[in-house]
C-alpha cells in the first residue's frame, strides 16, 4: 500500500487549520485549528458543539467548506479510500443489517474496508474474541443485549486493524459493570495495542478514566486543547489543609494574613492564596494559632468542574 503524499507515521494524528464546515447556511465548525499528537483524546462539549461534525469531517463524510485537515498525515478530501482503511469508527447508533449474526456483521465490516475474504474472516474471529463475544458470535445481532451490541460495534471498528479509532459514546446505555468492561477494552487498545483513540462522550468520567488529553468545543469553535492533568489543575492557588488544633484560631490567623478561607469541615479547610501571597503564609498562620499542619495539598478539580470553567459556566 502506498501512502498519500504527506502521510507519515510521525505526523500528528489530527491536524486542522482554519477548518469550517457548513450545512447550508448553518456553520457547524468555525475556524477550528488544532494539532493532536496521539494517545487517547477526549472530545468534549455540550450538545450542538460540533463534536459529531468534527468526526464526520475527519472520516471524510462531510466536505470542508474552508481550511485544511489531515488525519494521520493524509489530507482529508483527497485520499478517502486510504484514509478509511486507517480509521475505525464506532458509531453511537446501531447500524447492523437484519438477519446477520455477530460474526457476519463483523466480517462484512472487514469486507467493506477492502479486506480479502479470508483475512476478514480471520480478523473477525480475533476481534470478537478480544471484545468478549466469542461465545455469542453466531447468534443474531437482533437478539443481543445493549452491552453485546456495543461490543459488536467495537469489533466492527477494529476488524481492519486501524491506526486511529473514533468512538462515539461507547458506553451509551451500559450498566456500571458493562461500562467498566468497555472502558477497560478502550484502555487496552490505547495503552497496550498502540491504537490512537478519539473518544466523544457526554460522560466525563469515561474521558477522565481513559484519556490523557481533551479537546473542548463550544458553538462550533475550539475553546481548549490540554492534557487532562492540566485541565484539572486548580485555576486558582487553592489548597486543602488538615490540622490538629483550634480550627477557629487557625481560620482567623489565615484570614489575618491575607488568605481566603473557602470551606471548613471539622479539622479540614480549603483556602485560596491571594496574589503575592505564598504558601509559606499557611505555615505562618499555623505557628500563630499554635496549630499543627497534618496535610497540605493543592486542590485538584474534577473534570466536570474544569469543563464548566472552560465553557464559562462560572
């Protein structure tokens, strides 16, 4: 197989420059520019943010109105067949043909991806085993539970051995155990199998558990691209302090030295450092109030809180 011009294994997984996508007069994506190196990336944003449009554009299903895009170094819109051989897509909605078994649906997905019949059959068995569907592979898809249908969709997305996997709400409708098992499969793909993953989900815990970075969209525009760790880092100099001693005296000492106390719980409080005030001031407050600091750590916000901050909800 000959790569397209500009394709490279060292190229960013996704590279967008001034991308605009329109449906008639409606702009679904506007001036989106981002370079994603790889790994497991969460695609976040409220309904109507443009997440589905971005995925469809990268799959070369929706044309670019303006700008340029590359996926795995391949220009979008110019080498569709090559691009789709290197991309797997697990769609949110079920799309199995009636009367097919799990094996037939997975084999057929391989054939649609251009695989020879024998290769598609061999790979179908392999990915169904990976997805935990080996015992149910000859049952009709119409008889499957929600969790089994999700696993079949994952197997279909993997059958042609893609380099990049788009997952659209992979835990949709799953119970807690099914959700945990699905996320473990995704984690295995990203960490052990070396497959790049773009995970679009409204369940932030899914992204938090699997992804190492996120892209946040709002109103068709990109508002943030950062690692999960960076996004969760406190946007203010906030610290959690656990003490032994008088909480009232320690709180008063903190406030007297320019610290803002935000929350108090028994022997624990959360405080914020004002500009030009260092963390050393916390120890000065403890000395002044005769308290002993048992624990002092920066506050890390949840991904949900961080997303609310990024989207301007606070």
